[in-house]
C-alpha cells in the first residue's frame, strides 16, 4: 500500500466524527447506571456494570481483529455501532436485574469491534512518522465523545427519565453508522464473511509481538475501571449533583495532551511518554483518594485526564510499531483485550473493596495508584522502543 504524504484526508475526519458519536453513545448512560441498577434491586452488583461490558469486549477482540484483517475495517466498525443501537433500545424493555446485566454484557460487543476496526483503519492511511500524532487526533475525538456523552446524559437526567437517555444513546449510534457508510475500505485483499472465519487458532488470539505495551496498558487502565465504577457514588458522597461532571472534566483535560503526547512519542519514543503518563496516573489516583471537596476531586480529574491523554495514542502507536502489517488487526485486538481486562478487573476489584461503604473509598483509589506504579516500574526497565516492521 502506497504511503500517503498526509493523513489529513476527508476520510480521516469522517472516521473521527464517527468515533465521536460512537463513544458518545455508550458513555451517555454510564453516570446513571449505578443508581438505575439500585432501583431495580441490584445495588450489590454495581461492579458488574463495567465488568460485564469489558468482559464481552475482551472476548470479542480476537474475532474483531481477525475479521478486520480478513473482511475489512468498515464492516467491523459498523457491527459495533449497530450493537449500540439495538441494545440501547432494549434497556427500557428488560427492566429486571438479570435482564439489565445481560444487556451490559451484550453492549460490550460494541466496544469489542468498532475501536479495533477504527485503529486499523487509521494505521492503514497514516505514514509511520506521523502515527503518534494521527492516533492522538483520533483518540481526541473519542475523548470528546466520552466527555460529551456523560455530560449530556447527566444533564438529560435532570429533565427526562432514564428510558429517554437510553433512546438518545441508541439514535446517536445510528448517526455513527451513517457516516461509516461514506468511508472507503482500506483493506486491499478482502474475503467474504463465512463461518470459517469465526474459528480461531491459538496463535490468532494473542499477538506476542505486542505483549509488552499491552501489559503496561493493563496495569494503567485498572484505574479507569475504578473510576467508572466508583466515581458516581463518590461524587454523590461529596455532594456533586451531576455524576457525569468528573467524567467531563477528566476527558476534556485529556484533549490537548493527546496531540502533544502523540507528537512527542513520534519524536522521542513511546516509552518516554508512557513513563510520564504512569507517574501522572499515580498522582491522580492518590489525589482522588484524599479528595474531600468538589474542587479537589475535579482538580484530581484534570490529572487523571492528562494521564489518560498520554496513554491512549502512545500505546496504540507503540502497538502498531511492533506489529506486522498483515496482522495489524490482531495486534490491535490484543492491545484491546488487555485494555478491557484491565478495566474489568479494576471494576470488579473496586466494587468488592468498596462494598457500598464510604469508609472504603480511600482504599479503593490507593489500590489503583499501586497498579499504576507497577506499570511505571516495568517502563523503567524498558530501555528502548523495539520496532518490528515489514518496511525495516
């Protein structure tokens, strides 16, 4: 495939816009879900809200990676967005605990497919020397969606019932799909979708070339699972009415840093940026653990957002650096498996440690800080970026 001199193409920005709507869709409902599950009588299962979502996302990654490499990037993205639409319409119908938890599991297939196809698509159209910067811009639009979704969802909750938030989430996904229809497929050698493609060999599940950045990511995003699970209750504990406010603050704070981190990693290497990100995450989770006011919590959210903003584009670029072109989808799927696993484990552990007791907040957030510090220790002993490429 010929390398384009610039990635600032119309298709690139269509993809970014679709990304924005996709992430807005499934994040729109997040702040209201703990209270909604409690209203159904499932207050003891709050840790499963995120854990089930990330479990199904992780389980689907090997399939989405293989299909992205065989069938195409766009069909994989469209399937994920379609799941958001269908599940969003089903939430108001299955109004019992087991039904809700089933839908959370089903909803996770959206995140298991669309980001894999999107990252592979960007890697296809971006030259190597601009990879970090392009991943930064792509993740910026995703972050805008992650900020807009919870903020809009929290705002809508003040006027409408949660059923209407579910419907808004579903129809936001429709617009994401309509944009994807306009994109040109980048996979040159495509196969027809057949049952054979759903059979995975052992080597098709995990791409060993990208294990190092994937493990670092797992330890880092443990904190993200904690935040998604515990912050809504912690916000209420501190008297913050809009439970999506922290999410909006940390996501917005990550926007500018994504571009800087991407460009810096292109120039100085991925590991250098990841070391700074891990230390920033340690500081953020420690600060959250000692937060006793709204101002301190939101200030900690700025730190948390800076860490996330450095991790996201840098890790993705690092994984693409280490992967072979023909297995790019598989490599990205491996990264996302570790991403979802880290978030899911963080959600489960935090839910267990929290146990619906406000006295346990500090323990939960300091545990997350410890996991982030482990990622920093691994990066200290990583001397340089190892790059494997068919072009070298």
